[in-house]
C-alpha cells in the first residue's frame, strides 16, 4: 500500500506505517542539512533539502508516519491541512522513486523518538531528482568485468585496429 492514502490521527494502517531505507540500491549522505540520495539501480540522484531532509531522516529511522505528521505540525508554523497534504505527497514520492520501503512487521519494534525542532515558518517538502549523470553513475568498473578480471590489460599484439 502506498502511503498516499489519507493520513488521519489514530492507529489507521497508513498512520502507523513505518519505513526504512530501500537498501542496497539506495545510498545517501547528508551535507549541511541536505540529503543527497542515489538510486544505484537507475543512476538517478536526488536532492532533499531543509525540512525535507529532517522528514527523510525520521522516515528511514522507522518513525511512524503519524508521529512524523505530529512533529511537523508542532514544529512548522503554517496551515495544518497543507502540511499534511504535503507530507502525503512527499512520502508517496519517496515510495514511488523506491527510495524508501515499508517495514513489513514493525509492531513489536520500539518507536524511535523524534527531537521536535523549535517552530519555524513552514517550507514545502521537496525532492528533486536528476538524471543527467545516469550513464556515469551506472558505470561499475569493479563489477562490470570480463572473465579475465579488471583491469583488463590487453596484449599489444592483439590491439584492435582504430
């Protein structure tokens, strides 16, 4: 089930959904409050800045969507329904891009705690995907090898004609 369904308070299935990083195909690093995530299967990379990076961190730490919603409403000065709709769209996009995956059975796991930041004006959650480096990111000189191994040193007598 994609989390694009309506998020409501309580213990509904979407509200209690928890996610994890979709490993091993997704890797990421955080630089000065911005997440750079790379899908190693597609070669697409993503920029996730500001509050979006905080929400990303909460989600991949397994914080239930409902807890993320409450933290956002407590820490963002803005229109509640707009914030909630934005969160739905953001989670849906992360799932659609296969950056996160649902935790199938998190019922017994302890819920991670969120350190709610001081209230600030709300800025929309954003994720920007880039495909301009796909060819380069999909190159894998370590694993894309011939049976002889890598690096393949060619015999000078067997050079191909240019």
